[in-house]
C-alpha cells in the first residue's frame, strides 16, 4: 500500500521550485536532512528518481515533470480545504509565478498585476521578464504558473486566452531624415538602418514581417531589451518598431518621433497562457479574473 504523505509532496514541489534541497527546507521551515529523507522516501515509493543533478542544482527528471502538476494540485486543493474550514474564503495566500514578455513586464506590469495585488496582498508574486519563446518553455517545464506574452503561441499543451490588443509603431530619432517627409511610403524606407529584438521574441517576428514588405534595408543592431532599442534609436543609430507603451515618455519630451506607416500591419494581441495540465485553483482563477477586469 502506498503511503505518500502530504509533507513529501510539499518537499517535492518546493525542490522543483527552488532547485535545491536546502532552499526547499528553508521555505518549508524543516531541516535539510528531513527534506532529503522526504524526497528519498517519495522516490522509493514511486520507484523512480524525480530529479537529475546538473551543475549543483536539481532539475526535474521526466518522471518528475509528469508528477509535478498533480503534486501542485494536491497542495493547492489542501490550501483551499483549509481556507474553507477556517471561513477565510476571501483571503488568498500562496505563491504565483508569472512570466511576462518584455513589453508587458517593463511597461504594462501595473495593468497586469495592480488589480490582483490590491485585492490579494497575502499572495507572493514572482515575475520573470523574458521573450515569448522562453516563457513558453518555462510553462512547459512548469517553472512558471502563468504567462503573459506578446506573440502567437501554438502548442497542444498550452491554453491561450486574449488579454488585450496592442500595436507596434515605427520610431526614429527626432532629428532623423524620415521625420521630414510629410507623407511616408514604402519607397522611403529603402536602405534604412533597422534595430531589432533578438530572434525568438514576438516583437522580432512582427518587425521582421514589416521589413519583408518594405524595400531592402540593413539590420545594424540586435538587442535583447525594448529599452535598449529605444535608447539606440534616440541616439540616431537606426529606426525600429517599438511598442506604443514604450514610446510615450520619449515622444512627449521630443527625443523620439513616431513615423506614420498606415501601409504596415503592426497590430498584435497580448495573451494569457496557461499549461492545460496546471490545476486552476482559487489563486489562478482570481488572477485571471483580475485581468478580465482590466481588459473589460
């Protein structure tokens, strides 16, 4: 008869989140030997290793990846039972790990998190900012719970919901020659110097799509952050497609100019992404509901 304990499940999930037995023990307020014993006993009972050791850290094995969603569901369901028992239904606690793509994490984080933080101050939120490809990988590896990304996501294990519509704009330094042309057309972008995001980002894909519909230009820089691209454009190193939210301050003070390009389709959607196997308990449901309020 299997005798898996709730503590063993907690230890397993904590190690998966922190990458080490010591950090997991500190998180759970138990001794390191106790955490090690709990993991060893769990692995013995399921007759399979749950982690592989790589460069001093513990990484989920294939069996561990299979079991982690169920383990987290058990933990969240237990927390919900305890809330019900204590009549503290309105008080949410726990940890939520959010992955946000560059634009969202750097320019829309208030709209992404503000409503939820205000309503649920006892929830511990961790936000990691990365490109869309890495966020998708994080969801698939169960390293993050919820993703908010800029680009299209197509994966059979992921559920994608539209949060809000967004757009890029073509920008240049205030003194750039293109700002002097009253009515721009595709021909004016011949031999233009472009600054792009790195491959793998949704912003890069949409920018590249725009470039493909214009006369041949030159990619002079590839940068991994929107703010770095904006500063390079302001310095006159080239032009770029930037999120509207990232341009407001520089446009207002006259350092950046938006080039009118109605012939380019730079519209996109910002999406909420969840793993289909991830249990959507009260914590995630509350987060999704908060985004619905923002986008309504």
